[in-house]
C-alpha cells in the first residue's frame, strides 16, 4: 500500500496583505494571511507574556524542608507557616554560580594542538632515552 501524500491536497496561496506565498493552505481556503502579517496584527507574543518576577529566593526553595524569606516568612516545603513568621533568621542564599565560560572553537583547537605537541615531545624524549640507554649499554 502506498502512503498517501497529503501535502498534495494542500495548496499555496498568496498572502492577502503582503502577497507572500503561503504553503499548506486548506483546500477550500480562498484567501490567506501569512504568519508575519498575523504576527504584526496580533503583536509579538513576547509582549503579552507576563514577565517572571525574580522572587529573590533560591531556585528550588519550595522543595526545601524549611526556608525563611528575607522578610521573616517561614515556609515548610514551600508552604507558608504564618505562625512562625519572624521567629527564625532568614535562610542564607548562596550566590549563584557563574556558568562555566564556554570555549570558542579556536580555543578548543589550540588546546588540542598543545596536547598533541606535548604528546609528541614525550614520544621524542622516550626515543632519545631509548637511544641513550642502548648506546650507554654498548
Ligand atoms: Zn503577509
């Protein structure tokens, strides 16, 4: 049995606004607006997304057995314990680790080159030692 190529049943139309070719339109579609024009009309999705406010708490604080916020709020596994508010010293937050610096391709190649050179040096030294030893024995 041959697989049915469904793509063939879709047609390409030109955008009503900018006449950009839009593929995979429904067979019965008579007009189409491309994704770009839609995006312009709707606005970029980033704008509508609510920005995540930094809580000032360490990541995973709500998994901690006990976490005391700067304002004295006490949380047990992420659940606030109002009765305990202000009774405990705030949990010290360790500063975030800086992500390891990524090496560039060039740096990786240079490091690899240096490794190869070192290996070569050792090989040469071994050979020299070998020659010296055999000559010394004679
Ligand atoms: Zn368009």
